[in-house]
């Protein structure tokens, strides 16, 4: 019996990770993962050639007897997910208005007619977590990703919820008003670098430096306390409204969860909210699984019905 497989891709502003996924077991196929790094400020050919070389290496690892269905990509926004056209103007600027399936197919050494499907990267990550991660036995799941940007998704019975009364507009949180700006300003690497400069008159590049540089460490507790309180203030009302069973935290900042989980829990406690909180155990694998799952013939119709413009 032929395996039904697809490529799942976790694509960020600096990296690309792809792997073959068995769609029946939703498992990564051994030794098929390919990782590469790139600079999002490069020209279109440099970026696309990097992506294509990565995908080509993964394609070469499939079995000729496999039933290969296509390539799913967890793509950051803004992006025309239905048509596969980049709308990003702050990162990957050289790809603006380019039709990504055409660009990649043209560059592949193998077949030139692969099918592509795209969904927001945080949503793909949440789909993977809901099916194979610590939350797979839960129905209502909220997932956030903390890194260069603030991603989020609301999952009900493995389906991302985008337009419903118990979720914020667009089914995510980054754009919501918060304090003196929007949520994305407070729950990403940029907040840590900006806040550190405000209280120390010095600079750090990211959270890792806050925990490892001797001159930054004295400020770490103060900043994580503020970060955890802010995160609880934003999330609490929506977790209640959605009746979430678990909060999964991913992204690079999640590696520092031990430093902000207590103020986060305290904030929830003050809101009379009890909920399981866990750092992602799957990390990039969650986005790879979620993007490949888009080629599941039973799952895709359910997802495409709930997502605008798909």
C-alpha cells in the first residue's frame, strides 16, 4: 500500500525547515528533514533559490512508490494564502506580489507542477500541537508563539477558529489594542530590547542575552515580571471567553518560560482563571506537521471552510 505523503515546511524570516510527513500516521519520515538559513533582506533570486534547494533535498528523500500530494508551507503574513502571493513589505520585501508556487516550481530540478497550500505560520503550529503535541487530548486550545513577532491561534477540535464570537477578530491577538500600542509591541523580541534600553540605557539583541550577559542579568527578573503580568492581562479574558483547556507557548522566547510563568499564573489567578500552561515540546515539528496536514483529503475541506479567502 502506497504511503500518502506531503512536505511540510516551517518558514521564518531567517530559516526554512522542511520534512516529509506520512499523512496517515502524521509522523515525520525518518531522515527527511532539511534545514537552511537565509537573509530575508536578500534579493528574490537568492531567497527563492535557497528555499528551492531546501525543498529539492527533501523531495529527493521520498520513495518512488509513495503517493506524493504536495507541499504545505507555514508562512508568516501578510500573505495571500489562497493564491500563494506574498504581501510582506517589512520582511522578504523582494518577494512582494510574487506567486510563490510558480517561482519555486520554475527553479526545481525535478517535477515542475507540485501543488502548494499555505496557512499562517502560527496557525500551522497550532494545528500540529493540537494533533501530536501535549494538547492532542484537548478540544479547545489556545497557542501563542513568542519571537520576532507575536503569533496566536484558537483551535476547536483541531480546527482553527477565525470568525466566531468567542475569538478576537481574525482569530488572533497580535493586532489588538494593548496599553500604548498593539499586542505585537509587547509580546515579541522587540519589547525586550526596547524595554531593556529604557531601564538600563544599554542594548541587548534578544532574550538570550538578558539571561546570559552579566550586565543584563540584574534587570532580568524585573522585565520577566512585567512581561508575564502583561501577557496574563491580555490573554486572560480571551482564554475565559473561548473556554480554553490549555495554553501552549512556542517560539524562541518560550525557552525562557520558567522566568515568566509565575507572574503569568498569578495574573490568571487574580482573574479567577485556572488553565494548564505548557511550553511547546514539538517546536518546529509542530509547524511542519500542521502544514503537511493541509493535504489530508478529509481535513483540508474542514479547514478551508473556516478560513477566509481559502
